[in-house]
């Protein structure tokens, strides 16, 4: 069986960082971990080719080679995901699909022509698919009635990836999250009981990447790395000597809940194992909104104090923020901006609230008749897909204004500078390596654009020398985050243009909708 593993296109997004990747001759931030894990679970007598459409061209030879095409996708990949299903069927190929988007909305993939729906988690449903193929079946839907034991998950087929195109590598330790945030689809897809791999499993994955020559950053893609703190600490205890033995070959980043700040031992262990950044789901400084969306874990302690504690421990903070919660008062965007400035979080993902399929929020809004049933695209550049409790145009205006202010080049540089002044230093000395020509060229381009060409020139140099003077051990990471300015300078314009265009269409249609409702009411 010749299997073409196909990963659809992502739209430009907050995390796509095209302008930054161009500086270092790479195409994509992260590889499709799900597909290389699928390849490891399927029979190893089968042949595999992986095409990530975000980095590689898909040609006639790939289509002709394949007996079957397997696609995985997240919801933001929906347009290309559906288009590639249709193209595969046009070429007469069997098509199997899985991943978060098909699991949440299987009918869309089926309508596009998919033959096999391999839903939920593959450790259970992929063997069902293999059995169907061996029987000669030409279609089928496979679902799990339980969550798999991830200690049985094999080492992903990292050898199928072209390392040169990716800036970071992906590894997963756990699935699931113990919390109950109303808008989150993680607890729907993976449950509220975090399941973890064994330390030996993860070390085997890291060893495999090391053998294959990977030496750049690794992102632990867990949606809440510390969901099971006991098992995390057991893993970190084993990871530390492995890192020491291999001379700390890769820096690690991950996602975690803010209660990380209340466990100094855990933060210290992470930093000792070469973790240097963590993404926090803060969402909003408004406690009423946090309570409304059932994110109670963010209401127990001062969020400002939590961010500071994590930063001083040596973990650069990235964070997510949302506007548009039910009952939200006017000025929420400004309150988010003030919080980000106060805490000096350089990288603040800011979005309007969207109801993801099958979440508690989605079901509630559907019951209340407030959900847009057209299944519109979901991205940072799309209007909300439900009727909010305050005017949509007010929320959209606040969103655009706040995003624009957050990523003003000088504001961003100053916020990054304050964060890195506070950032704790690494607990170990990484081996010295000579910078490559690509790295030097990237540094020179950043210094030229931000230090000479733009109005940020004086701020750039003042802050750069300030870091060298006051916290030189974090200098290399500081430069990397400064380079993110290249992306945000462009992306904030994309956000403004696309949201304002959609808002204009919405407002133009609004009177007609209101008249229709009046006519229906009168009838």
C-alpha cells in the first residue's frame, strides 16, 4: 500500500511568521506531527510519502504514485483540506481523513468525497481502518468509544520530514486538560483527564530526532503540559540527565495553565531541562468574563503576579487573549492592552471569540439561536460566528484598534525589552557554536531595518545595548523576539484590512436584515 500523507495549507495567521522565516531560509514554523504519528501507527510494510503543502509542491507524480491519500487538518485549514479531498477524488484516489477538524465536523469531509473517516484518536481508529482496507472495503467511518492509552503510541516517523523547511520540531507528551473552559475544544477532543506518555517514550523520541540531526527548538505541543504535574515532574527528572549528556541540543517551549506560577519547583525543573518559553491561556483580565466562560483557574490568583513569577523563573511568556465574551463591558480591548503592557508580555495572541464546533459554547449558542450555522471560516481575521451580547461592530472596532496598538513597532520593542530585563537566566551553559552565515545575515537584516530604516531606530539600539548591559545571557533569544516585529508589522495591517472589510459588509447588510425581521414579525 502506497500512502500519500497530505497536509493542507494554512492561511496567513498570527503564528505563521512568514517574514521571520524568510530571514532564516525556512518555510514553516512546525511540522504535521499528527501525520508522522499516523505513519508510525499504520503497518510498516506500507510505503509513505508526506507532502506538507505549506512547504512543498504537490505534483502529478505524487498523485500517480499513491494508492490512497490520507489527510489531517485543523479547522483553519478547512478550505484547502476540502479542496484536496475533491482533487484526490477527481484523480480516482481513495481518500481517508482524520484529525481535529474532521472529528468535530465529519459531514463536511464526507460531503467533499472522503471515503474513510478515521475520527477521534488514531491509536484506536487506525487499526479499524487497516482492517477495513485488508477486507477490501472502499469506505467506512471509524470512531472510538474511549480514550487510548498513549503509552502505546510509537515514535513518530520523523524521518518522513524535510528538516530544512521547519523552524521548530513538534513532540507531544500529554493529551487532555483538567479544566472546563467553555470555548475550548481540547476537552471535547481529548477529555479532561490528562494522559501522558512515559518518560522513556519521550526520551526515545528526542533521541530519534537527535540521531536524525535535529538541533533547533522543539515545541511540546501539549495543550496543557502541566495538566498532570506528577507525571511531568517524573519526566523532567529523567530529561535533565539526558540533556546534560547530549549538551542541551535543543531549547524547548510549550503551553501551560497559569497555575504553573504556583509551583516554583516545577518551573525550576523546566528551566534546568532547557525550557525557555511557555504559552499561557490568560484570555482576559476581566474576572467576570473568566467566570462566565468557566475559566475558574485564572481567577484564583493575581494574573499579573503569575506572569511575573513565570518570567523571573526563566520562562519567556507568550499568552492568548480573547474579546467578545458574553456580558463583557465596553473597553475590553483597552483593558487587554493595559494588561499586556503592565505585564510586558511580548507575544500576545489577540482574537475575537469564536464558537468552535461541538464545544460547550457552541452547543449553548446553538440552543439560544445565536450561532451562525453557515460554518464560516475561523481565523484571527474573521468576524465572530455568533451574535454577541454587545454590538458586533463595537467589538470589532476594539479588536482592530487594540491589535494595532499591541504591535506598534516601538510599543512592541519596548515591551519586549522590559520582559527580557525581568527574564530569569538559564540554569546551565549551553555549548558555544559559531553562528551560521544564515543567522548572521538575519541579524544584519533585523539591525538594518529596525535600527536604521524605520522610526524605531533609536529605541532599537538603546534597548539592544540595555540588554547587553543588564541581562546579556538572554541576548540571543531577545534578538529572535525582536525579529518577530517583521511579521507583526505586516500582520496587523492584514487584520485591520480584513476585519474592516468584513465589518463594512456586515453593516451594509444589517439594515436589510432588520427590515426582514420586522416584516416577519408583522406577518
